[in-house]
């Protein structure tokens, strides 16, 4: 297999494997690597519709993080539990009725071929695959284990093992999993502790203990992150509350696709109501999808007085897919597609729903027209989403007084709908995924992964093939980044530069502390960058730079180096600007703003401060863009 492979194992379910996989994929995307997720088998009633069928929501989100088109091959087997009676088995995006009728043991031999074929096909198309394991890899009663150990062997993957500190017992969980892995321990690159809150110094002794016992390092600990993302398992999710209206999501036993309501944590005060009392006082009631609406009807019957009172008061109710089916006159399932029988509904919609064996799985969109009351604010808006249901008999969108029923999943993920209903938009997924990657890059030693996965700078700027061509050349000119020490200048330069850039490093390792700083910067640098170490002659270094984007880090030390050798920084800066202008390259220069603090005590330091200020002003005058970095935030000047 061409692709490098990393698998994320966990000490159990819910420890953060999906989240860390998504963050790593976004990180690899930033490096210019073509990355993709892969989870051999996922058990979840939370799925998305993509080209080719349906796939688990977690792998859909991970594909978004990687910047690649979601593909059912990234989750070749999706198991959708149907209570205690069994599961619906989705293979490469499509329901397989035969496998759905088999027991787990009878089914397993039929799963290996589609899993391996999907893995090997993706391995030929991408540079890096980040595999997500399932549950724990050491459920030895289930060995041979397909989604953790077998796929790791097929992919030649190295592994990270993740534990949830917040649940307690993470040290024992990591050591116990390592001990039970047996011969599979050789894949482990490190232990990652997730969801930590408190004083990290209390946890650091565990690093030494784990490494002493196992020889496996701890690349770092992720704090509890206040990020709202679609959750693979909505039942573990505890949404934070904003200052908006109270919104109650009714949590019947077989509720599904709860991940689509992630924006509500920013827009409203969402509660997952298991009793009518928990839903009291809500401005909006939401009936989400249901994997088994016929079985959830008895549970929902207890909410009928609340629903009627809510509607009589003119307050809105949104019923989606299975939630709408339960509000119909009846659910007819003569063939036993889900549960055989005829089930009286709550009678709030004038339709009957009939279950058909052929499952509707498709992207869908709607332009709202003719709505009234609360829902009139949606009129004229176009919304995109997806349908995924066996039931038929309800229109795509139907209003019955304050009740809006729809097959359309993903309605509240549309920014226009968010603005219309709540007066604001939730933070876009892209921004939250960037925050996630920022956290991984800050708290984990990702250079450790780069080294062990063999990620190295591209030795040639020439593309290796048409499908692997570099980004188009950036517009030429100078960008100047100013700021204090540790203000985020270098990190912002990386974001601006992208995966293919030449770094001109002006620092000289004259003492241990500076050598340590240089090593730290080198480790944080994208592995695809070229590095030229040049403390004085920026003009010559610019000529040698391989890539069309060049980062100079930093002007501050360059001016200091020139002063020490009795060279004129202003004259050198003018020559550098001429070279930038004639090079046709995009040059990102990093410099410290040192003139805003205490006046230096000695003449040489004052001269240096003044000269650096003049050089910065000279560069800023010629620059197309100038940014001031404060506390990691860029302010455009």
C-alpha cells in the first residue's frame, strides 16, 4: 500500500478516537498531504448521505477535516442497531438484507473482503490514511479483531492509544491495554491522554511511569476542548448552553441522527429531554429521527399532552423523519421492514406512513414557500440536507399549524435557516475543525508522528503526477508579520504559506537555549518545507529558494547579526526589497515589534531597537499586507 497509515486505538468507546482522528486529518491537510479517514466497521445510528450511499457521521466529518470528498469506502461497514432484535448492515453505502439477517458470528467472514478492498483502494489514492479503531483493540474474546488489529496489519499501520482522563482510571486503562495487546504492541508510537482539566503538572509523573513500564512515550495530553462538532454518538454528548431560547430535543430510546443538532449549542439552550418535565418551558420542541419509530411510539405517548399544549399555545414543533412518522395517523409495516405490524400514531399529521423495503437514501434540497406563523421566516430560503428512511407517505415538507414535518435531515445545519430561526449563525465546521487542529498542534508532539511515519519534505518542487500537482503559484510580493515574542507569528506564517514553502532561518545556535528554540521551531515546521539556514545574505538565499513561497524567520535576528558584523541593516534591507521585487516570489517576513516597551538601558540596545523599527517601517511600506500578531490573533494593518 502506497499510503502511510496511522491507526487511533482507544482504551474503550467514547475516549475521543473520532475527535483526534479528525484533528490529525486536518493537521495533515495543512501539511499539503492528501489524507483520508478509514474505519472498517462502525456501529452507529448516526449517518450521512454522500455520493454512493450512506456512511457513519464520524467518518463523514473526518473526510471534511481532511478536505476530501466523503466516500462510503472510508466506512465500508456500518452497523445500525435495531434494538435487541438485530442490526441493519450497510456495506459500502448500501443496505445488505442478507447480512442484516445473520448473527454476528455468521456475518463476520463476509465482511473481510469489502473492508480490505476499500482499504487497499484508498491506500493507492492518498498519501496518508488515519484509521480509527472501534471500542478497544484488546477485547480478546472477539479476536481475531477486524476493525482494530486486522486492518492495522493490512495497512502496515503504526498506532496511538488514547485514554479519557476525565473518566478516571486512564493510567490503568493504558497500561492494561498495552499488556493485553501482546505481539501487537510493536505498532504503538505513543499514549495520548484526552479530556484533561486541571493542573497538568499533576499528570506529568504518569508520563514517566508509563514510559518506564512500557518503553512507549506520551506525546502529550489534550485538554477538555469546548468545541461543538457533530458527534458520532449523540447520547454521550452534553451540549453547552448559550443565551438563546430553550430548545428541547426529545430523546426517545431509538433516537437517531442527533449529530445534526450540533449548531444549537451556539444558538440556543438545548436540552435532551427524557421526560415531559425536562421539556417544560421550551420555545421549540424537536422530534429527531428514530431508528425504530414503531417502538418509540409508546415512549412518545407520554409527551402527547405536552405536545398538544405546546401547539395550542402557538409554539413551534419541528418533526424530522422518524419523528414525523410517529405523529402520523398510523405506521404500517406489513412486511416487517423494521417491526411487523400496524401501529397507531399520535394523529397530529393527516397521513399514514408505510414502510417499504427499498430504503430512500439521497441528498435533498428544498425552497420553502407558503409557510405561515413561526415558520414563515423560512419562506424563500433554500436549504440542503439528506433523506434516509424506509417510510413513505409524508411530503418532503409539510406544515400543520405550528408543526413543521419534514424528511430533510440537516435542516438546522444551514446557515440561512440558523439566521432565520435564531437571528445568528453557528460557527462554521471549518473554523471549529481548525480550532481542533490548533489544539493538537499545541498540545501534542506531532513531530514524533512525522518522524515515525516517515513524512519528509518533498525533495523536488516538481509535481510527481498530474493528480499530485502543487497548488498554483501564489501572487508575488511581500507580507510582513509583526508582533511580540511568542505572539503566534511563526504559526500564522505557516498558515499563510501552506504546505510548500522555503524557510530562510536567520538564527544561529550560539548557546543551549537558542539551540533549543531552533530545535523547537524545526519540529513545529511542516515536513514538506525546504529549510535554508542563512544568518546574513537574504538576497542570495532568496535566489536559492526552491518554492514560490518563502518565509524569512526572522528579520529581528537578521538585523542583530548585521549589526554585530558592522553592516548597515537599512542598506541591506533595501537590497532585500529589490530582490523580493525581482524574484517573482511571495515572501513572508517575520519580525518582532520591540519599540513599544521599556526604553533599553544601554546605547547599543537603544540603537538596535531604533534600527529594527526603521527596518520594519521600510518593509511595511513596501509590503502588500502587514499583520500585527497579538495573543495569537492577526490584526491586519
